C-alpha cells in the first residue's frame, strides 16, 4: 500500500490538531449530575409564585417558572370556599433579558363553565425580580406582585389545582 504524499499527511495531522484543540471533540465536565444545563439555570425566578387577590374574594394567580425556561399559570379562588365560573391556563416561555428582568411570552386559554366556551389571547409581559423582598413585579399589573410560595417548580402540595400538560 502506498503512503500518502507528505503534504496530504501534514494537512491531515494539522486538521486533527485543530479539531482536538478547539474543543469540538472533547466532552466538557459541567459539574452537574446529568441534567441538561440551560441558560435559565439558577435564576431566582424558578419556583412557584402566587399573587394576592386584586379585590376581596377575587382570584389569585398561581405561576410556575421552570428551569427549562417554560412557565405555566392558572387562577385559583381567593377564598377557599369560593367556586370559580371559569378556569384559566397560561403556558409559554420566559427568558432573562437583563439582570433581574424577565420576558414572558405565551398563550392564555380561558374556559367559561357557564356556557362551555373558550377564549385565547397571546400574552407578552415583563417581570422584575426584587431580591430584597423576593417578589416578582409584573409590568402589566405592578400593584399585585407575585409572592414566592416554593423554590420547587411544581404545584405545592395541598393546592386543589392542576395544570394541563405539566
């Protein structure tokens, strides 16, 4: 078998060295335990949050922000004995736009029980996280901040609510 000309061999060695030194063929240790790292990893927004009712007896917003950049939200009665005439599900994504600022983009589906109809609307909102009081302030509703109820991005135990596709 004939060996390759020296120029082709040198070029092959050069390309191999380039590939090895640029990191394209190396597996880097990220220090995690197998979870896929995401840009949102470690963000203070991750967890479960609830707003207070806007008026006495009104609904509260429950929002779940996941490390993957997904968020889910629904409404819950402001008072435990209250029954709602509708349900709301909001699903979308969030991303950090600057330090402690987050953009939410999603779709809200409202189901009205009284006449069994649905409505949808696109949602785009900005959140500001205040680390001093551990609250999220919505640009669309700054008077009703979201209070953290869990660092876990799941519905807290004891809440009689479910989120589809969760």
